[in-house]
C-alpha cells in the first residue's frame, strides 16, 4: 500500500496552489403502427405457454417505437405518448406539466438515426409569455428497450427526454423568473461574469438562486429549469436559465472573491483534464477563489468528497501536539513498517527515519511517524480534533452549496489510515484550504462567500480552541515543509510568512493517487487537488 508520493506526482497540485498563494505578485411525426404482437396461446393442459419476446430489439422496433412516441407528443396526445413508455404514469405527468409550464408552441420533433437502442432527436419550438416570444431549439434523446413483463419495445422514461440534464422532479418553465438577475462583484467591486470567469458559472447560478430576491433587482421573463425542492435541500444544482425572453434588472451582490486570485486559480487549473483549487483569507474565512477543470459541471472545489491524503496530517499533528505525544524538536522515529489492527503499513519505498525529530518526519511526510501513534489514541480523538479545532464536519453557512468535510469515528486499521487522510476521511480543496488557514490564523474561521449579514446566517464556530503552543508548533512544521521539505520546490521564490503540506490519496480502481497540495502565504491560504 503506497503511503506518500514524490514531488513528481504532487507537482501538478503544488503548482496550482503556489500560483494562487503567490498570485498577488505572480499573476496580476409518422403513421401509427402497433408494436409486434405476442401470439396468444390457450392455457389448456398440453398447449404451448405464451412466450415473452426476449433478446435485443431490432433497429426497426427501436425506430418505430421512438417515432410513435415523438409523433404522439408533438400532436399533444400526452396520454398516448406516455403509454409508449415503461413508466406511463410518471411520463404522463411530466409531459402534461411540460405542456403547461414550458409554454412551447409550434413544436417540431425530428428524430435522428438510431444508434443501438438510443434515438436522438431535435426539438424546435416557439416559447412565449405575456407578449415576449423567442424561438428555441435543442437536442436530446431517448432509449428504447424491451419491457421486462410484456417483451414489447418501450421508451425508457427519463426526465432528460424533455430536456438534457433534467433530473427527477425538475421541470421546464417559461415565465417571470423566480429570482431577479444579479450583478455579482468581487471584494473590490469588479464585476464577475461567466464570460470572464467560466469556472464561476455554476457558483453565479447558485448565488442568483439564493440571493436574487435579496438584492434590488427585478425579474425578467425566462425559460429556465426549475429544480426539484429535494435537490435544493440536498445542496445540489440551482435553477438554471436557458433562454432570456425579456431582460430583468440585476441587483448588485457583493462577494468575498478576489478577481485577481480567481483569475490565477482558473489559469492554474486550465487545460488539466481534472483539477480543482480554492483559496481563503485565514484572518476572516472569506473565500477568495474557487476554480475547477473542467469548468462546467460539479463544483469539486467546494462540494467534492475526496480522501485528502497526507494534508490530513495537519490535523493529526495538531492532535499529537495537543496530547503531548510529540513536539516539533522531539525525537520521533518513522519506522519502515507499523502494524495496527492486523494491517501492516509500509512507508513509500520502505523508507524510514530512524533518529529524526517529529519536524523532520512531518516535513518529509513520513507516514509511519503518524500511524505509529494510533494505539495511543482513542477511536474518536481525530474526529474531535477535526471538528472542535478545525471546524471539519460542522454545518458551514458559506452562501453556496458546500461539503464541509467528514472525519468519521473508525477503529483499528481504518482509524490508523485516517491519521494520514485515508480510511473514511473526506474533504475538498475548500476544506483543505481551511486547514491551512486555521494554522496560519491560529483559530478556525468558517469560510464564506457572501457576508452573513445579508441573510442573517450564523457562521459555524469550532467548539474548541487551538492551544497557543500547538499553533506555534504547527506553523513551524508547515514552514519547514515549505522551505526544505516536500513543499520546498513548489514554494521556491515565494516570500513572506509561508507554510505548506503535500499529500496523496489512493483511490480504488485508479492507477495513480490523487495529488494534493495546500499552502499559505501571509493572509492567503489555498489548496488544490489533481485526481
């Protein structure tokens, strides 16, 4: 089991963070035909039992069924269209709601060539509300599969048959927008747009959904995806505008973001198949930047749930210092092997530090220096330290959907693995950046993107406090890592009050571990992950 990585692996994430923490200076229809019938058979003894057709559908069956479905839908016969699906009741309701809420007219549905059981088609229509009209077209698809009971071909109903990306309970609506548009600005008043900052597109949608009615804006007329309430409650995607028929008046919403650091973060992740970064201000918790590559899709930087690897050693080191189990200058060997709960842990390349200090083991990110302490700890010690001192797992009120970390209570080998950020520990760049920020500030400040005074949110507070000697020790450990340890190459040339921690996290069914890096420079802390 690998337990740490060389710089060559963590280099990508390290470069991202170095670019951000150093960013202030470094980056300024057809005829109706019935499906093939199943022949009826007598049920008298000795007669043949009816056979349900099995096996793949023919191309003709796929095409004909999809064509029937689209023709019925286009003609407005939602009951007939729904009856051609495998979920007629659900489909009927969704199709009826579409007809009522989306306000499409002059609808034309044009199927494309089937590809296996999948049939693509285009939807072209006119949308309108209170005199505002506009053309609208898009492409989506359905799958035609054999019904498990009857064997007949049926459209496999999914909400995305209506529009790509629709989830369960989502609807298309045309009318006055539920929230006015916003003009989001950074901490200095610079406007933040998805054109200038593509990585913020999803964040800006979330901000409009949550705060649009709390600014002085006026809603326009739009076609939009109205998300199911359950999705909103689970912190998933906000309502999404698809077409503006009449513009509203945007209200100004000030955020804590820094346009320069946001640009630096986006530049750092751009071009990578997968990467995410976040930056916060340690003294206040203000979120300065959030970036993801790819730009569209899930906001891993704030909502991801990933094993943080050795960046978790920041919390573990704090725990060991708090309990008096070690000190930066105290002898603290890191043996090649340690066995906990019947599991044998091995350092990378069977390395060891026989007579070094804890500071040396931390700077080298030597795993067994931490795992060797597992049997001296209670199962819930790490969970308490993460929550009570670093705020991990509390209910953060940032202003946007976030995953606020998880450090579950575990036992034996899994608890030992948690000490180095494996096991059940889960975080994202925002939570890891907050770890570094807590060290820099000496206390936890919950990250936030919009001032809590706007909607009377109560920010999370860590129940405990970091001991002064622990705070000083952690800063010395992270500074050593940044100047002469595993983070030195990435932090070279960056002055000021600096600290860093590297990490890697093994992932099932993934050849390479996720590479992590977190660092701070003065009053900026950042973290990045490159899966």
